[in-house]
C-alpha cells in the first residue's frame, strides 16, 4: 500500500519519478521499485519522501486511503 500512496501523492503534486529520485540521490529505476513495492523502504527514506511531497509522514504510514486535502 505504501508504494501506491507514494504514487498518488507524487502524481497529485505533478512530480515525476525522476524528480523524486533526483531529490533522494537515487536512480529513477530505484524509485520505481519503491512505488511498486519491489524493495523495502527505510523509515528515514520514507521521511525524506514525505518531506519532498510536503505531506505529514503519518499520511504514508497509516493504513487508510490517501487524503489529498492537506492544505494545498
């Protein structure tokens, strides 16, 4: 579910996978594997992505569906 949420929030911000990957210092392929849940993600990496997406970390850690009304 985390990967799907990342994609939803990334697309909501109109960010490409390449943009997020560049900010994280990883390849686009590595980031793609995060979104498709093909690789484990550390809590620190999740925090970094939440910061890039300007969303609370709790949005990514909860089991609920993505909410897109976080003060855009």
